[in-house]
C-alpha cells in the first residue's frame, strides 16, 4: 500500500474521518505504524454515545463521556487531530475536503478510513426535530436536560391544570435500547430524585409514555427480554404504547395513528425522539463515485474487507457501514477499526491487498439498562435480566470509558444516583430555562391576537 518513492519524511498518509469509536480505535491501533495520520472530525471530543441519556437526565456530566480527542492522542506522535466538517470526498484524486469557520481545507490521503457515524432519522419528517430532539450529540443531551427539567419548573409556576398536565407528560418515541433507557430514567428522576422538591406540583404524578410503531419493546433483543423490559417499565409507571405510529409532532404534543387507522392526540411539552438513525451523507457521496450502494439508512454496502468496491484503499466502518450480522453499536465500530488498522499495517509490510481475510465480527452481546438495579442482557445463547444484568451493564460501560479519572468520577456519580437517589448534574442554564418559555408565551399571545381578530 506504500506509494512509489516513499521516504522517511514522505510516509504513507492515512486520513480518518470521525472521532467516534471506529475512528479513534483505528487511529490508536496505528500508533506504531510507519504512517502519518490526520484525524478530521466536526467536534473536538470523542463521545461515549451510549451514556448520553445519563447526561440528559442529570446523572453524569458531559465531560465524563466526552474527553478532548487531541488530549487522548497527545502522546501519539504520528497522529494529528484536525477540527472541521468534512463536506466532500474525491475518490479519484484521493482528497478530503473539510470546512471550518468559512475556511476550506483539502487533505490528501493514501488510505482513507470513513467513520463519520450516524445522526437521528425522522423518516422524512425532519421538521419533527424542532419539537422532539434526538440523542446523538452532547448538544442534544444538554438540550433535552433543559427541556425535561424546564418542564417541571414551568409546571411549578402554572395555575392552569391542563397546561400542568401537558408539561408533566413526557413522550419518548422509539422503544429500542435508547428509548427504554431514557423512559426509565425520566421515570426515576420524577419518582425519586425530584420527589418533594416542589411545592405546587407532585413530581411523582408525571406521566412518562414510551411508544413505538413496532409491536414489541427492544425488538433486536428478542421477545423474552423485550417482555422483561416492558414489565419492569410498566411497574415503574411508564405507559407502553406499541403499534403506534407518530404522524405529526408540534410544540404542544404529538399525533399518533393506531393499527385500526384512527388517529389520536397526546398533549406533551417534552418529547424525545429515539426511533431511527440515518448514516452520514458522506455515504451517498462515496456511492455516487464508486460501485458501492447505500441501504435505506444511507449506510454503505462495503466488501467483506470493509473496503469500497473498486477502491481497496478506502474503508468504511462503524454506523456508516452496512455489514450483514454487524449491529450499529460500539463493538461493531471498535472491531472494525482494529481490523482496518491491522490490514493497513500488514500491507505496509508487504501483504497482498487482494488476499485480505474478511472482517469477522465477534458478537459480545447486547445490553440495555431499564432502571436502578434492573437491566436486560443477551450474551450468546444466554438471556437474562435483573440485578446481575445491571451489574454487568455497569462494569462493561465503565471499562470502555476513556481515562482513569473519568472512570472514577462516573463511578462516584453512579453511586450517588443509584444508592442515594441524588443526581449531581441537574443544572440548566438561563438560556435553556427561559428561552423556550418566552417563545411559547409569544406564540400564545400571537395566537390570542389572531383569535380576537377573527372573532371581530
């Protein structure tokens, strides 16, 4: 894979797009390789996305799950971290175009690793995002924390019973792992952490609804674990509404279509969207320039060696890659990153790129936490739930956090939350607390004026 005439000062150039699990793993695995690496990402941190819901519900701080990428890689002398939004990939000329604050940068490569991840999918209804944020970034989590806690604060000041009911109704769309975890934590926040903290309202009366168009909870984990999770959520007071398709979302609530074709309305000020993912638009760019195809979620259908058809020097990993049997989870990205790094190192030593062993994903199982002391886990043929699954979930997620200090502070935060019912991250800014309230008031005033005009 080395190019003709390479010298010690002109080493093999590897460009990595994305600082998530796949991109960071591949970069770190190339630490001792004779390459120069440029890691380009639109954020300056590595995000431990599985714990975003804990930031949104005040359990841990964003700093505990989002360390600065350049600090992680500061001792890796062959890697340079570059902040920028990658807007173009030119496969023929082997260049990557990125933008930062109005400036455009062109970065050449010999090998390209695309690990740009995925965003929230609203299935063609992108306008839903304004009223039902997803959970894919630190910004999303902090926005949701502001909306969740802000709803309780607004309810405390409201004298209108109907408005209070709307403010204390929380709807989570999507009954996958993220939705289950989010619904469970909102319920625990209301029933335990905030209990007795208000005078005009009773936080334990908050209504938490988890709905999905699918017929079951946690479909990827099977019927047995799905029923376990559903039973536990219902015991906590979470309302489960399945076979319910969301057809509209606005400031005051959502519209749902049931299997019989009837539509109904749920009044809710705070909605959370966790119903689908959409791969980075870079996937389509790659497909347009090669023989690759993209699936419905925009993921690139790569070859067994995770490369793009016709371009053995371009790899796609993580949430952007459509590989049969490999879920869009952290483990798939981590293992893909290690595989690609090992492939690059082998070919720098002279291995034939046309004799690559296919990527072999090892399924380490899947887990989802529901509440304090309760989770479900599927590891190989084993399916179990309850306290043991919860401990396993805590241990596994602690292992994958970057840095000893973050492991320690997260462990302390978990202890405070799960043992003492105390959450240390319940602060929201004035901008989060008041901006939306003012917007709502202005809209209500405008609507009242329009109503008076129509009446006259």
